C-alpha cells in the first residue's frame, strides 16, 4: 500500500494530527473502519505511477472521493474544506496538518476519469459498509450499557421524584 507522506521532518514543530484532533470524531472512527488495503489493491491498476510526478497515496485519492460523496461537495468546495479541516486530512491519511493541497485541484477531474464509474461506486460502497458495521458495533455497545434512567439514584429518577411532589 502506498504510505502516507510524512512531511513532518520539514517542520519539526508541526504536531501530528492524531495529537491535536478528537480521536472519537466520526470521520476518525470511519477512517479506522475502512479497509484501506482493499481499496489500495482495487485501485492499484488505475493509480499506477508512470512518468511525471510521483503518484499520490491511494488513501488520499479514495478519501477525497468518499468525502465528496458523503458531503455532496463540488471539487472546489471539497479542496477548500480539505485545507482547513484537520479531520478531512486525517481521514485521507495525512500525518500532520497541511496548509496547502498536495495536488492540483484539476487532478480531481482526471482521477474521476481514470477511475471510472465502477471504481467510484466501489469506493462509496466500501465507506458505506464500513460505516454500517461501525454503527452496528456502536448500537450493540449502547444496548449492552444500562440506561441511566433505570439506575436507582440517577438524576432522571430524582427529577421524576421531585416532579411528583
């Protein structure tokens, strides 16, 4: 799998994203649920490096298209939000906060053409299946926890007792 770029050595004072963001954020949780290796294998034939600039990590390209679909964004708005949103950057595999895009915005159109409809649908399906399994796990965890209202001495029980008097 193509590894995320680690540009932290350029600025040793630049903190790692996982040190400054909430690791419980929905995009962070979704990023851990998606099997990026499967996407890398699936897209490797399309994202092969050739002559010219070095290829970008598959996770960056896949992550951008997933975010674009999730939030129904245009390429321009997606790129603007990616620059200002550390959660978008973490989701796409960046290790430290980037102040500018690591690609040209017009690349989105070329990637879309190279990937084709079938690969883009596969990206969306992977994110949806990961989200569904994550939500299922979260529901099971919530169901296993007793409800606070049912606990003797809980705040909701004492409020109900106060309301009766």
